C-alpha cells in the first residue's frame, strides 16, 4: 500500500508540486488581503482623526474671531465714552441709544454664531467624515461672518473733534 502511494506520488510529482505552490500562493494572498484591510481601516481612522483636528482648529479660529469682535466692541464703547466726556458738557449731547443697542446686537450675533458651531461639534467623536467636513466648512464660514460683524460697528462722529 505504501509502495503504491509512493509510486503514484513519483508519477504525479509535477502536479503535487503545482498544488503545493498554489496552496502557498493562496495563503499569501489571504495574508495580503488581511493586511490591506487593516491598512484601509487605519487610513480611515487617520482621516477621521485629521478631520477632528481640523474641526478643533476651526472652532478655535471661530473663538479667536469672537474674542476679536469683543475687543472691537469694547474699543467702540470706549470711543463713544471718550466722545461723550469730551463733548457732552459743551453740547449737552448723549450717546444715541441705537448705537448702544447696535454694539450689543453685534456681540449677541457673534455669540450666537459661535454657539451654533460649538453645538454642532459637541459630539465630534461620534461624527463621520462627511459631517466633519461639513462642520469644518460651516465653522470657517462662521469665523468669517463673526469677523465681518465688526464692520457694522459705527464709531462716534469725527466732525466734532
């Protein structure tokens, strides 16, 4: 029986070698497939991490824009107060109420824009790539809008100086 098996193997050695090579190739193909799947998963995780970092940077940019807006509002108030101190005794002039409310309105709008972005990014760890990309675009747009709000601040008239 053993002799028959050995004789058969000797006569079929080429087919057996081909079979062993095919089995080894399938094994290595399975390993390569597994490695590529792991690499794809790692790349997706890296992309998500990068988008989360971008989201945090855009949120920080929006915060900086709001701080700049608050600074501009504070400077605008100081300009109006200086104008009042300088001109009120001689003219009996007081700061117009609409101007006071305009400064407060500009600050409120900036705060609302930032709060909307912060609320959107609250579950940042649970967001997918599309949501993060949309949020990054919205945060950049909100930061620009907050910066534009400072342009709505009107200073005191200069023709009295």
